[in-house]
């Protein structure tokens, strides 16, 4: 039964996987720098804090059209990054505390506004949290026409492709600046690199990526995609280029295996279906667990073996 379910693949499944891959790649690319900066939960803060932006956009326009919703959420997401930095500097508190203060306040405000707006329109707060990646192939845009007919592509795929391209171009153009400001902001400033500008540019990209992604996969999976691939890759290597490539491979694998698991696993337990976004997050978690247990460098299994076989311990660097 499981084999039949896996082979029962349609074009809709292909578009779902493509949307998941684009989302995962966009998030993982930026997640490496968030992990290095010890700001992994900034994506969580932004993904929750954009709720008032969605509600205000609807209250001002009276429409659930994608463009005003995206603009409203993106503006609030960028404001979240600025407010977090302002609270950290003005209040002399650490990054985690400032993120907690800002995103909980904005999230609570967003919930109040959405509940008020939900009295007059069908706004589902759960959809914001969990996403609806299974429905992305149904919302399409026409890119052009050929002799064979019109070319229709899911709107989420077009948007996430643009976001991935933007992130890739910025990372390629400012790779050295992002790397140096992530490892040592003081040294970057001394070398003439505007570390604060790099910080806000990265936060803006995170905000735009989060807003573009959570409509499809929900805020929970966005956080997983921002943090887990980069964290798992960091356990496997200390070299940033290798870390980026490994995180991208893990992101793609999680998107593909997650959707396949969403098709096959429920049938094993007698259920008809499950959440594809949730299964992708579970797959990411399984990958991280495997990395922690069986990592070739710092995995728990390797540590146990080294404890009983000192000859396998890495030699200290010679001076």
C-alpha cells in the first residue's frame, strides 16, 4: 500500500515539492548567517510579528489580495528587526531578550487585529501558522502562451523563485562582508566594512523571505527551514562555504522526503493524509538528530568511540 501511494504521483505533487524546495533553499541560504550570528530565532520573531501587518493591510484595503498583504507583512517584518536592535541597544539587554519583547508584543497585537478582522472576512489564523502548501498549485499565474497552450505556474513558485534569486545575488555580491561581519563585527568595522548596514540588510532579507514563505508553508516551517539545515551543517563543518552547500542539500532533501512521507506515512497508520509542511519539519528534525548522533566529527557515537579508543582522538595542532 505504501509503495502504491508513493508511486501515485501527479503534477500537483511536483509543484508542491518545487515550492517546498524553493522555500527551503531561500531560508537555508540566510539561515547560515543567522546561526553564525547567534540570531537563529530572528526568523521566529519576524514570522510571528508580521501578523499585525497582515491585519492592517486588510483593514486599510478591505482586500485579501496578495500584494497589499505582502507589503504590510514585509514592512512590519523589517520594523521587527529594527525594533529588536533598538531595544537591545537602548535597553542594554541581550539579543534574545529584545527579540522576545518585540515579537511577543507584535504577535499579540496581530492576534487581536486578526480576530477583529475575522468577524467580517474569512481570515484563518491557523493558516498563517501552519501554511497551506498543498493548495499552492491551485493558485496560478499565466507566464505566457505557446503553440501548446498557456504556461501556468503556481504564484507561490514564482514569488519564491524571485526571493531565492534575490538572496543568492546578495550573498554572492556581499559574501565577504557578510562572513566577516558575522564572525567579528568589530574587525569588519575596523577594515572599513559597515557591519551595521550588513546586519540590517540581512534582517531585511530575512523579513522578505519569511513573509514570502510563510503564506505557503506557515510560520512554523519557516523557522525550521531557517534554523535546522544551517545548524545541522554547522555540526558537520567549520568552513562556511561547505556549511552553506551542506545546508542547501539538507533543505532540498527535507522538502522532497517530507512530501513523500506525507503521502506514504499516514497510510501505514490508517490515516488518509497529513500536513506536508509538518512532515517537512519532522524530516528536518530527523536530519538534525541523525547529525547529532552520527556526525563524523562531533557526533555522540564518535565521542563514545573516542572515549574508549584514545588513539582515534584528533591530535592537537602543532605550534
